[in-house]
C-alpha cells in the first residue's frame, strides 16, 4: 500500500544493511526517502552510491560531520524546496542503525495520516532487556521533562518521529545542531502548545547499541543543558535576587537603625521591592525572554508572589499543626515544592 509520508534517515558511517533497510521501506509502500550522509567519509562512499542509485531516494552529502540536528533540518529544507509537501502529508525521521523496524515506521506513518498539527513519537517500552544506561538515562530525562514542562512522555529520546507539514516552519527554526535538537523539538512543543501523539514501538538494541554515534558524556551534557537551561537560569535569578534582598536589607538596617523605631519593617519592605523588581526583569528578559507587556506580566508576577507567600504560610501552619517537626524544616520543604510550581506557572502563564 502506498504511504502518504516521506522518510528522512540521517546516517553517519552506516552498516551495509542500511541499503537493505531502505529497500524494505520502499517495498512496504514508502515512495520518498531522503538520506543524509553526515560526513561519513570515503570508506562509506560505496554505500551511499548504492543508495543514490535507488530512484525513490534523494541523497544529501555533508563533507564533514555536522550533527543529527543539522542533518534533519537540511533534509526538511530539501523536502520543502522540492515541493514534496504538495505530495506527502509529512515526514518520518528514522535512525540508520537498525533500531526502527519497517513495521514501526509504518505505524508512525499511519498515525501521522490521522492528525494535522501534532508531533508523533514512536515510544519504546524499556523492558529488562534494555541496556541499563539507556533505561536509566531515558527514565531520568522523562521525569525531569515532566517536572519542568508538565508533559508526560514515555520516551523523550526516541529518534522515530512523525512531523506533519504544518510544523515544518516551526521545527526548522528550532535551535540545535546535534542530538540536543530532538529535545529542543519537545520543548518547543511545550512552549507553543503543540500536541504530542505517540505510538508504541519495539525496543531494539543491536549488540548493546554498539553502532550508535551518541557520545554518552558530550551529547548528554548538551541534552541536559537544553533540558535544564531555563530552570538553571531561573534558579540563578532567584538566588541572586535573594542575595540582593539580604544586601539591601543589611545596608538599610545600618542606615536606618539610629533614626527609625520600625527600621526592620522599612528595611524589609524596601529590600523586597528592589529584589523582586530585579527578579521580575531577569525572568522576563533573560530566563523566559518574554515579549509580553511589562504591565500585564508585572501584575501577574506580583499576584503570583502574594499568592505564593500566602500559600506557603497556610501550608506551614497546617503541616505544623498536624506534624510539629519544626516550622523551619517544614517551610524549607514547602517552599522548595512551591519553587518548582512557581517556575511552571511563570513559564506557562506569566512570561510564556
């Protein structure tokens, strides 16, 4: 049966069975495949020459390795420039190392044909046969992603994805040249409220995933830098605002103590106003890079601050009455939880 989706395969130093895999895709009904030779070099030229001889294949060659993200974006750009978006409903991205079966590619293609404006993920089931480092890495990443971005995904690192034509403009402008690009796609979906659909696929690791070019240290650092980047900036903004609050309070106490009876109250209010203004502008311009109205975002921000203060006081009072382990300990726990809640509210409703 003829499929409505094209397939993109980024490849770096692939095995010879990539040619056989492509022929199986074509036999299953796929009519357009874009393969990217991402700087594999002369030793692999014969494989790509065989691929270029296949009528259904377009080949893009990078003289040097530019990374998976750049390979995917260059393939998407070719897809559009050749007018394939007038023929197909979107593209399926598949890896070249045999991890994505033909049957699973077709499952994603079938799902893509039923939706218009959603990213489709082929989500793996991480059972006992999966290498520990892969299982642990995916488990950690998806939990952090859910905590920070409020989206529950079973597999944040899958390379089998379906992208409808309507999302090409969005994903072509997403940052990332290597493996971090795929994480940025998910963050962009959260930021722009793009739906994410999923289909369950096989979990295939050939020879303990020996053929992968994923660098567990360098590429993981890039992925977690993307995943945690905003939250780290948010944390630093909050910490620096606290230091400013303490510094201003200390200076004002020295100045006002000989002159005012209520010097602590005055110093506290002025210090909190200054530190909160600093925190507001840092979050707006540096952390979330919001272009929304200053007045509207400031009103929302201070409403959140007041609400957070009242909720904190109420929960500490309630918890201490039920389990008096110590007001300070309970406040630290509650304020830490509220810190994460505040991040998501600011990202989504105030500055987003």
